[in-house]
């Protein structure tokens, strides 16, 4: 799931020589450095080459404000690493290798950046320290992202600089690395260093603040006491937004790590849920005891669970905080927080787009059509009184080649028990389409524009779509292509549901039954037979695809007794409906409300002294589709569904 480097690469913290408690040493001397601030390009005497014969090159970028200019696709991925590069001297320049811009190539690129000669004579040891940001897609960094050292520029010794797997995808920002190159460089008056990257359609490698020391510089940068809650794995609510009618209990889990230089004792992780504008609603502690130096405590569950209030508009902040006996010297990484929102009718995994995304071309064969689908998972607790009314989504700014093409949103019911293999993927035999909505791409879309479409049943009658209690549903946006033209969907990298999914699998039964998921992904020329993976994009992006419910109005009144007869004719209707009422006794006050499937109020009319009569209502201006008439009296409420067809 997560690869931690515990060998030659060490996580370092920004040097703070005046802070009490940092482990200090006086024997490390800095004797060479390069921060890329002295030239409008690569430093004098440095070279770049693509040993594969391609066009890859290391280039110089002036400062952090120019990253989007230096890397054309920066804005597609920036949200995955906090939208900027955080090296110590980033504002005066850095160097980079952009693998993404090369696209899919053959053979793999091998792009090298070589320094001019460095004098290491008289040095008892030689240690290299530098800061990086790297993203990989098809090839891990191990044996591919290398620091190489040579005394003649011909014979090279390779050093792995860090271990970033294709499931990890991104390094820390920055990734602090120290490497002992003494075996090559000690006592040598001429030493060449080389950064070499073998890859194919990866992301990019940013490099800054290269330094050489005469001893291990790690102790200069590692706090004695530093625990952290890892930002890449902590459980959140199953949705960012959940309708009040569908709230359920969810549980907690977070990975914590000792990145300091001393063992930490009496380690405790607390989860607290606080209502926004109110007080604490939930608190639970998890005691770990002692966590050794350079140790990761992962997948340790809390025992309890929390259910949000079933009140539209309620919102909460969940906070994980790690503590120990010692005062933590880097407190900013001790906390991870997340939001919880309760809505009237909206299910959402995100609160707006941060990027646009599509699969890499390598996911299809050379002649395959570039069809793919991105899915959000939603669990319906209470389906009997509610229905799926519409879908809200946004797509990336479309290429001219996709204008006029149709994308389809399908709502599926998912029953994983329909097949004997419980693999947490949505296999073709496990999914049943219950409704759809089509959209024609106009070219005016962008990732910040929300589009809402009502559902149509699979028999082509207007929605809404009936839902079932305690049932899994997935809302898919599907792009079926006949060629290699690509389609981008808007997504958000602000939330990750991987830890939530793992925890829900472990506590199936606490929160009803079965696991809960975030996003799902299907990539294939033939989507009909493709399983949708619950891993989604390994970068943790969720699509901006929301499910809107319809249901009864909020009321404390009971259903009107069945002896009271209420009917609507004609149904379906064209221009007028007639509400026939035959009540057991006269009702002094009656309200008639008509709502569409999205819950929008179409009519609210008051009547006095109703017992037996027919009430006409003009629906000629209503759009074709389903509507709900609520007949509200002092003795109860009755709801009637009708269809408008023009």
C-alpha cells in the first residue's frame, strides 16, 4: 500500500540550529553547494543529455512563481503536491526534468544532468544532500531515479536516491535526501555527479539545493522528537457531503510515524469530531505505547464510530492529533483534519474541482478506442422514502475534437455478492443499470462549471429512479470513444478515501454491512465487460460527480389516514391535473405543494374548509418529467406522484 524508505535515504527537516531539542553535531562541514541561483540556465560546465537518443532534457526554472510556465501540465497535477514546490531556495531557481511532456515514447527516456568537476580532495567522507519533488506513473524510482558519481566522467557508480512506487505516485514536497558517496569521492580532486532518470510518460523531477558535506549531515536536520500523522493515509467520512436521510456511523484509522532521532514513549492518537459553531461531539483515544525511531505504525483501528446529526446544514470538523511524553519539535505535522457536511439531498465526495484528469494512453492498445469511465460510490441507508432525481457533474475544458460527442451518466445498483469472488471491484455481473442521463459536449465547459441533468429510467421513461434500503449504488460518467481522441473529467485531489475504505472493510457490521468506497475507475475499449477498480486513480483523485436525491418534505405529521381518498387525473398529464379529494371530515386548513424530482417547489397554495371537491392545477409550463404533490392537513400528509408529458 505504502512504501517507506528506511535505508540510504532519510527524511530530513529544515535546519533550525537555534531550536532546543534538535540533535546537533559540530563535525559536519559544508564544502560545496549549488542552489541554481547564479545563472539564467544550467550552471557553467553542467551538461544534459538523453542517453536513449530522445528529446528529454534537464532545464532551469527561475523561481516558484514560474513553475506553470516551466512545466506545461503543472496545473493538471499541482493539487496532488500542494500546488507549488517547497525547496528551501526555490524562489531563486531550480532545475527540472519533465517526463510528462514527452508523452508515451519508445524506448524509455534516460535523461541525465551532469555537474562540472568538484574537488573532494582532503575530505574524510563525502555526503550528498539535496531536495526533490518527483512524480512517477509507469516506472518506480528504484533503479530508475539515480545519483551517479564518477572520477573520470566515464566510469559511474549508481546510488538509489529514494523509493517511490507507482502506487505512491508522488514523493514528499520536498523530499530531503542524503547519500553517502564516500566510496567514490573521498580524497579525489575531480568528482562528477550525475542525476539520471529512466522513465516513460512519468510526471516530473524537480531538484534544488545540492550540498556536499564531510560527514553525515542527517543529524543537522532531524528533530529528536518528531511524530507525525501521515497525510497520505487517514480515514475520513464516507462522503464529504451526505443527505440527512442517509447519515450512518463511520469509524477511524490513521497512520502515524516517528521521523525523529529518538524513540517516542506513551504515544497517543486522538480523534475528535467538533460541530462547526458548536462543541465537541465525539472523542476517542488510541494508545500505541513506544514507537521506535524510523518506524511507521499503520492500519491500527479505533474501536468506536460516529454518526452525524440527521439535520440538513449540520457540519463538523474531524481532527487526528498525535502526542507523546516528549514535547514534539515539529508540531505542524501532528495534526490532520477533515470536513463532514450534512445536506438536504446531495451526495458528494468533493467540494469542487482542483484538476482535470484522464488515463494515460498506455492504458489502451495502439489501435484501441480511448473509452473510459470514472465512478463515485454512494451507499443508500434509507431508500424506501427517497429516490435518485438527478446527477451533477463537471468536466475538464474539452478539446475541439470532442465537441458534439455524447457522454452518459449511468446510475448502477451494485451487489458484490452476485459473484463468488469478493474483490471489492464492481464486476459486470454485479452491476445493474437503473437509469441514465445523456450530455452533449458543447465546448463551453470547464472544470469549475457544474452541470445538472435529471435521470431517465432504462425504459426511457422520465425519472425519478427508485432506490432500495441498505444498498450500494455507483454513479458513473462514461465516455465511449470510437477513436483515440481523449476526454478529461474534472476531479478533486483534496480528499482521499483509501483509509476510509480499508477501515470500513474491517468494521463491516458497525456501519450496517459491507465496505464503503470512494471512487472507481474503468479503462477499456469495451466498457461493458470491464470491471471497475475500487482503487481508482492511485493518485487519489475523485471525480466531480454528485448524486441528488428527492423525497418527502420534512414534516412531523403522519400520513393521512387511508379512509381519506385523494387522486390525480389525468396521469400522465399534458396541461392540467385535477386533484380529487374525498375526506372523512372537513379540514379547516389545507396546503397543496408540488415539487419536482430535484425538490424544487413548483406550487404552494392554501385552501380553507376542504372536504369533498376537485381542485384543478395548471401544469402547462412544467417540463416533462415526474412531480410530487403533497396534500398537507392538520391530521396528516398524503403524497401523490404524477407525470407531465407534452
